[in-house]
């Protein structure tokens, strides 16, 4: 196998481990997908990977459910650095305005990878949110959302953000979507990272 194919295989393995370990609450193994100084960005969190693990473990302990499903990956490698984009779907169960719903988000993982001491791991994780929806678990239930609150969030994750906000989370309102300035800024940060610059993206 060529070096790039081997690297792509190793990186994809890390991406898949991210999903399985995170969704099963296997926090010790989840730590292995990150480098020590890695950062994590999501709708409700922006900070170190270690702090994210701590918060996610608390949510898990309270019964929180979030299921991630993966599609194909496109991985660009330059030396010991890589950007991995992987199609994803996030399926979470939330109660919206008294109605139990499955909230489904479609998008991509956009992950900054680096090989250190022979090990590929994540330096920075950012989601791209392309579209979402909320489906009542009971098909006979009627779901009525506050249109003003719903409109405060980008189209790609507005139903997810609606439920998280109602649950008391402070949700980011400028995350990357399919198009627009936010995702272009992310792409620019990824390109800069591949040229050897710091993995800085806020």
C-alpha cells in the first residue's frame, strides 16, 4: 500500500472510533482519538477535547442519547497533516414543546488531523450542518414550535438548536452550513493548517 492509502485508512479508523466510543459512553477509549491539546467544537460546546469528554460523560450519566452515523470520507493529506471530511447524520431524541421527537441533522465532520510519534489523531473537530428536521415519535402528535426562536438559528441545525436552547444550553449561532461565510472560513482554516500553520479556528 502507498503511504497515502495507509494514512487514509488510519485516519478513517480514527473517525469511526470517534463515533462508536462517543455514542457508547466509552470515554477512556474516546480519549485515544485526540491529541492532548485537541479542541472540540459543537452546537453547545467550544473548548478542549478533555473538557468536552467531561461534559459529554455527565450528559450520558443523565440519560442523554445522541447517535452518530457515518457516510463516505474525503481525506486530504499533506505530510504529517490531514483534513478529513466525513458525511454524518446525528439522531437525537428530545422533547420539544412537550412532544417527544427524533431530531435528525445531516452534515459533515470536518476534522484536522496530525501524525505525531507515528500516531494519527484529531487536533480539532468541527461539524458542518447542512439540514435538519424534527419528527414526533408518535405520528399522531402535533408539534408546534416558537417560530421566532426557531428562526434565530441557521437552517442546518435550527431544530437541534431549538431543543438544546430549551434544555438550557447556550447554542452557537454561526456554525458552518452547506454554504456561506462560516463554512468558507472553515475551509480557509483547513487549507492554512495543511500548509503548516497552527490549527487555529474559532
